[in-house]
């Protein structure tokens, strides 16, 4: 009986020993699993921290790029504004140049018209001068003819000695108006003036008296 009891006790002790060992092994396995989980959690937190750092760095980089893009956008906007102002200034210069060209063209047209008008006026003046020169040449011939005629009459009177008023009237023959009378009188004064080589004071006095008489007779005194 003692043997059996001893055997039962031994078996109980063995079973208890095995259970203790199993519990010990199970506890060790649990502890190992817990340690493994802690390690995994620790590694996961490191990765999260690393990921957070990477995300923060990426966020900072994106913010810097956005700031750079904003700065470039503002610079581009400024350049566009300058380009717009430059375009407006260029358009104003083009318009001003077109106005200036129009003014110059109009001025050129006015100058051409003036030159054409001046040319026509010059031609008219030349025609008048040609006519005046021709008339002057004819007048000179007429004066020369009258001078020769008067010289002949004067010589004839001088040969006769006494000069009558009728003979003096011959100097004014052919006179039809007060202007012609006045011109003939002036020509006679020039010819018979005492300062001239062939001048005659007495004859000049008779010419003056005859001229005054003709003015009274014809009523041309006021007109002359």
C-alpha cells in the first residue's frame, strides 16, 4: 500500500512538475511574444517618426516651391504689365508718327501748291515785264522821235530869230489830253533847260507861258 501510495505521489509530483514546466515554458513563450511585439512596436514607431520627418521635409519643400512659384508668378505678372505698358507706348508712338507723317504730307502738298502758284505768278510777272520792256522800248523810240522833231523845230525857230507864241504852240501839237500835255511840257523842260548844253532860258520862259495858256484854254489846269 505504501508502494502504491508512493507511486501515486511520484506520478502526481511528475505531473505537477510537467505542468510547472509547461507553465514555465508557456510563460516564457508569452514573454518572448510580448518582447517580440514590443520590438515590432518600437520599429513601427521609428518608421512612423521617419515617415513623419519625410512628410514634414516634403511639406517644407512644397511650401518653398509654392513660395518660389508665387514669386515667379508675381515677377511674370510684373513683366506682363511692363509689356502691356510698352505695347501701349509703342502704339502711341506709332499713332504720333502717323500723325506727323500726315502733317508732313499735308505740308508737302501745301508747299507744292504754293510753288505751283508762285511759278504761275512768276510766269505772269515775266509776261508783264516782257510787255513792259516792249512798251518801254516803244516809248523810248517815241521820245527819241519827239526829241528829234523838237530839236528840228528849235533849230528852225533859232534860225528865224524871233519866236512867236504860235511857233511855241507847235511844240504842243498832237496833244489830246492833260496827261499828254503835262508829259510834253516836262520833255520840253528837259530839253531846253538852261543847264543843258543846248538850253535856252528865253525859249524856256516862252514854253512855260504857252503851257499855262494851254491849261487855261482847255480847262485842264485842275486835272493836270
